[in-house]
């Protein structure tokens, strides 16, 4: 017979581990982005993108990871992918801070098509 208390405790442990792993990957991505700011190269951006995607594997609702991915793709010159990640961030948090909305506008200004 299943022990429901044990099952609930195990589920809670898994959720905590996923949140911790997501947070760790996000923090590693931020470090890679800081390194990129000091010494820009594509390898650092790719490392950051990989860590951000890992973060999203464990927590697909991590708004900050989507915003950072938008930044990575914007820097790489792919405004369309940057915009897609920004739209996802907005869907999860409709009231983004003003500086993020200004960044969103920069992305929109660089798109080959018009959006609101």
C-alpha cells in the first residue's frame, strides 16, 4: 500500500531540488554573461545560453532566464529569437520593469517586421 505522506514528502524534495538546480544554472549563466561583458566572445555567450536553457529545463517559468536569452540572441544579432524569448517572459510576467520594456523596444526596433 502507498504511504501518501511519504509520497508527498518525496514530491516536495524533488520540487525543491529542481528549483535549486534551476537557480544554480541561472547563477552560472549570469557569471558567464558578466565574463562576456569583460571580454566579449561568442563562446561565453554560448555558455550562458546553455546554462539558461538548463535553468528552463528545471523551471520553465523562470522569467529571468527568458529575458537573459533574449539578451543573448539580441547580441548575436538574432532579433527574431530575442523577441520570441521576450514574448514568453511577458506571458509569464505581464508587468515587466521599465528597463526590461525599454530593452524589448530595442529588440522590436531591430525586427524586420512591425509589431506592437
